[in-house]
C-alpha cells in the first residue's frame, strides 16, 4: 500500500537515530495538479501529528501544487488549511473550453480562501515551518501571452531540454520566494540562475499564484511586487519533481515512485541524479494501491475535461477517503520503527 525509499545517507541516519521528525531539515512538494489528492491523508498526518511538536526550523519547499501545499503547512492551523485547499480545489468547476482568464480568476478565488484573513501573515512570521515557493521567471517567447508566440517558445524549450536540461537556462530563471529567515541551501549542477527573495505582504499571493501558473492553461503573473519586473510562471517548468541538492535530510511524500526533473522531462527516459536523493526519504503509494482507486489511477488535470463535474467530484472524494489508508500505514511504520521496510532509493534513480 505504502512504499518508503531512502538514499544511503538518509538510511544510515535513520539506523543511527531512529525515524523521527527531528532528523529532517526539509519537506518537499512536487508539481502535478490534483495528483497530490492521493497524499491528502498523509499531509494531514504529517502536520497534524508527526511534525506537530517540531521545535527546529523545517524548510517547506514546493513548486506549483506543491507550493500550494507548503502554504497550508506554514499556517497556524495547517490541517484546516489543507482541508480548505482540498475542498475548494476539488469542487472548482470551469465552463466548457475555459480560457486562461477564467482559470486564473478561479485560482485567485482559491488563494483568497486558502489564505483567509491571516494566512499570509502566518506564513511570513512562522519561525518553525519556513515556506519556499518555486517560480519560473520567463524570457523571450515564453514570456509572451500571445498563444502562438508562447507555443513556439515552449516548443523551443522542449527541443533544448531534449538535448540537455541545462539549455533551458536561456529561457528560464528559478525564483524562490521564501521565509526571511530561510537557511535553505540549493545546489543545481545545471546552473539555472536562481534568485531568492523574502516574502512580503505585497508579493506572497502573486508568488504562490505564479508558482502554479501553467503555460497555455493559466495567464502568467506579470511584475510581482518587490522583485524584478517580468513574466513569472509555473515553478514546475524548472522543478517538476526536483533534481537539485538540498542541505540536510529531506522528507518527500510523492504521488508516484517516478521522478522527473522538470516539466519538459515528463516523456523522456532521463532520470533525476541519484546523488541528489542520497539524503532523501521518499514516501509514495504503491502501484497496487493506485490500481485499487477508481479508474485505476490517481487524479490528474485531464479529469476536468474527461469527466462530468459530479462524476469527477465523486471520484476525487473517494481518493481523499482512500488516502487516509496511506496515513495509517505510515503511522504504523513510524510507531513500530520498522526500518526494514525502507527500500534503497537506488531502485528508482540512476
């Protein structure tokens, strides 16, 4: 039902110190739209129980849907926040052939619900759970809102990335909007330029919106306050499932055992670098669990167009319920300290 993988250094640390929240420095959240629904039960357990009494700072790092989750976990009541996100995201209904303007407006409405009256200040001032939202700043054709020009720019990105991932750095720069006290260290051998900016009341909402602004689906977010003017889009373009080195140990609940560096790697055989997962513990549903879900798959964005709203919502509600089983499985693993269940992450990455 639940699979747990660890890099060599992470596993050695667990064997020496036991599996506990105190061994982790980072918590990672991938892009993937509603795919994260399968992690809903785990998310509630992690921040309602496992990390509930955390005393040392924990870096919460996410792109796109992962960033939305991190925005929940850094609020005063993380469980209530993730419940709001799950409910209102899953219940969103778009008109047939919805345009980017409509989808962007619905995303803004979701943000208002997610943050409420005090959420932004809670994230900015949280001294333990330090949120980081990854965003892609775009240059050239991919900075355009003209559909044909943007499409051509994305095709250029696809071709460049197929040759070498580092070639996309001519079109994108990684922006990390983060807690002002962040001690996160990020090393990227692809040398994609990275700029880090502290959250402010003026930029935090647009930064989060930009992190989920999928090209061709949503409008890009232009000229975010308190940072350089330009066009900002989905952080998953650069960091879809992440292929960077972070300082310290990372807990990474993921919806799949497949790891892809960036958005343009989805259909490539290219794997993430094994050394970047040496200090990572990956927690994910087994294929058997996924096969047991309605339609034999986890939710994804195509459900918005292939299923009627009522049919889609019933399916997603079932996934929310089933995800609680993953939380129970992890809770049992943690309480029993059954370290023998951990598999080497080398099985997944080259």
